[in-house]
C-alpha cells in the first residue's frame, strides 16, 4: 500500500475507528490515543496488507486488538459529561437533562465493568451492529462463544441497572 | 402467563437488534403492572444506550493526521527489534514446550467443546438467539427439558420442538400454557428468577 492510499484511509476512516474505540474505552483521550496507535501500527505493517480484506476491516482488526490490550490511564474520567455536550443535556427540561446524563453515566459504568472480551462483543454487536460471524472472526472465537458472551452482557447490564431503573437508588 | 417468563422474554427481545416484544408480552403487560414496569425500565435502558452521545467534535481528530502518524511511526522504528537474550532462553526451554503441551491438550479436548447447536437466523438484518440456544448457553437445557418432559420418551420430541424455535415467541406456538409454566418453574429452579 503506498502512502497516498494510506493517507486517504486515514482521512476516510479515522472517525469510524475513533467512535468504535470510544464506545469501548468510554474516554475521549484514551480513544484518541488508541486511534492514533491503530494508524501507526497499520502504517508500520502496511507492507503486509495484501488486500484480502478491505482497508477498513484491516484497520478495524488492529483497533480491536489494541483496545482489548489497552489499560486506561484515565479510569476516573467518563467519556462524556454535561460540559462536553451541553446541547444534548441542556436543550430540554433541566431535570430530564440531568436524569439523562445520570443514566448515561451509569450505563458507562456498567459497560465499563464488563469483562474486556464481553464488553468488546457487546460494543461490536449492540452499537456497531456487526453480525456474530464477523465478531467471531475479528476476535478469533467461535460464533457460539460470541453469542453466549453477548447474551450474558445484556442480562448483566439489565441486572446491574435494574435498581437504578426502578428508582430504588 | 408466568411473570418470570415474561421478564425473560423482555430481556431476550432487548438482546435482539429489534426491540419488539411479541403480542403475548404486549397483551400481558397491559394487565400486569409489575411486568409493565419491568418493560418500561428496559425501554428506558435501551433509550439510554441508544441516546449516548458518541460523536466527533469539530477539530477533535485533527491531531490524527497522515503527517503525525508517519512521524510517530518513524520514532517507534528506532525501538530495538530483537528480544532480550534471557527471554530467548526462557522461550526456548519453558514457553515452547509449555505451548506444545497446551496445543496437544487443545487438540484432544477442543472437539468436545465445539459440539454446539447450529443456530443463527436473520430477520431484516437482525440476528436472534433461539430460546433453545439461550438454554444451551446457560448449560441447563438437558435439566429443563427433562423436568418439563417428565419422562425420557418425551425428551427427544421436546428437544426437537425447542430446537426449531428461533424466536422466543415461537415457543408459545408449540407449548401450551401449562408446559410454559412448568418450563419457567424449571428454569427458575435451576437458574433463579429474572425479576
């Protein structure tokens, strides 16, 4: 792959890669670092890209592997806050805005507490809408394992947030 | 209809791409305040997940440019490529034999783990887990089927029926109300109540 093609890939795919990583790490700074690392790794190994898959698929797999092996340096900060996106939370009833912000924060926490691989499967399936076969291939696991992990992630998320959704806390 | 089963069906519907509970759930939640509350909580969770503001602010990714990437990549190229000689020694005498042993064990035991049920279905691009698959994932299908069927002669028939149910609500077409209640009791006994 020559530099011109790679440069075009950076421009074309950096947002998609960043957003996928952001949904996994839930921290903007970490997501930016990982997105850059993804392209740096890809650039260094661009000679091995043979075009068997699309450039995006190749970048996506690098990003998934980096994210799975990533240890956050910013564990305490959430990916988003009311200050980050005022129009999302403030353009409505103030109470509703705060409730929404709190729900998002609790979802962040619950998703963040999932085991790494389970979290990745949840992100790829729920947010990215990938088929289980594609998830299995990207992670090097069986399709059944991907389905099982996804099911457990959903049940766990529902259970974790149950008391909050009921208004008990 | 048993509320525990309805709640499980609500979570199952939520785990599909399309959050559309079937008619039986809809009918039940009209008359059951507890299940309606559970359903509305799940809707709220879904809305919360779907409404999370994942997006790129203007200028946020300006730093991730081709120039920056090539410059960082050039820096990293200076890192030594060779591994430490002590690690090489460890790799040679410990990790390589250990890996070989692990591979042999995998070759022996993996086929057993891979005997999984064939499922997966698409419906407008959405994939669903079959009810039987959920039971299978949770490792309780044999006990549930045995408890429900009541006798060994019925187990095979019941397994076939459950295997054919690609969506939770299809189960309702093959099992009567008493059987569903028995199934739910069996699941709760083994797995615990959902609500």
